C-alpha cells in the first residue's frame, strides 16, 4: 500500500519569500511518481510538478521545484518568490509503479501569502 | 477547448435515490479517474479506468459504480446514496505516457 503524509495543515509566508511545503511518502514499489497539485479557493485542481522515482535531478517548473530525497522518502515543494496568487491548498500525491492508474493524495497544506 | 466536464455541478438528493454524475473529456485520454474530497482527508480515489471496458477500484470504492463504454465518458453511479457520500467529487483524465492529469470542475453532492 502507498501512503502520503503532509504534516503541515497550514503555512504562512511573506510575499516574495520562499516557502517549503513538506511531503513524505511510503511505498514498496521500486518505481513511482510524485506530484504536487494546487487548489485555489475557486476549487479547481491544477497540476504543478512531477518527479519520477528514477529521475536523477529534482524537477523544476518556473517558481516551483520539488526537493526529492529518495532515502528520506520526502518530496517537498519549494515555491520561490511567493506571490499573493499562491495562496491556496496544496496537495502532494503519488502514483505507484505497479498500478499505473492509482493515485494517492495527502491531506493537503493551506498556504497563505501575506503582503 | 480541451477540457473535462462534469454534470451536474451541484446536487442535493435524498438517501436511497439513485443518481449518476457524468464525466466527459474531449482530449482522447485513455486514463480516467474519480475522486472524492473531504475536509482533512485530501482527495481519495474511488475508481479509475485505464481504457474502454477496463476499470479498477481505488481506495474508497464502496457504494459507487462506474462504467467505461466509450473512451470519452466515465460516469459515476451511486445506486443508493447515503449521507456519508456527501462530498466534493472530481473526475480527471490523463493521456497514456504522460503524467499531467486534467481535472473537471467538481460536483458538490449533498445527500440528506
């Protein structure tokens, strides 16, 4: 079974500063994928970034980067230069290698960006 | 416009009255999924489908049925809804070989 844990129910950051959202995972699959999604107050789910378990480098997408530490089973999201529009719920998720369609989400972290 | 659509967007019903939430995508995606979102629990996968006539259970399939007779459609059926199925439901789709999953706008269901 695969499990995702997000231990920060809420986080606050000042505009223009960087913030790290924590995510740890557990799986017995040798191959897996890790994701981060953003859910603004409007409710839609927005894909942010993906990291494959065999990828050698940490994934980056604009201001988003995924700090992948395989030995520690962590996949933290780093948002650089926070903007007011970054205020949202953020979900970490994992796809197992043996069941390609199955996706497991964490509980989410609410990020609030202060001006 | 490439999108995933869900209908209805909001639904209030009573215990035991069968209902169907439709999901349709126009991107020719092989993979489709249903999730429910509850406060403090994140999103939990109900069912997923890897292609036409191929479906499998997610983490919380009890009380739900799905079918995938056409590639573009993946309806979620609640045969006898109960109040614990009150939730926000999302449909999503993905092209095989890619990792980006596209979500529908969500369906908010209240079962009285």
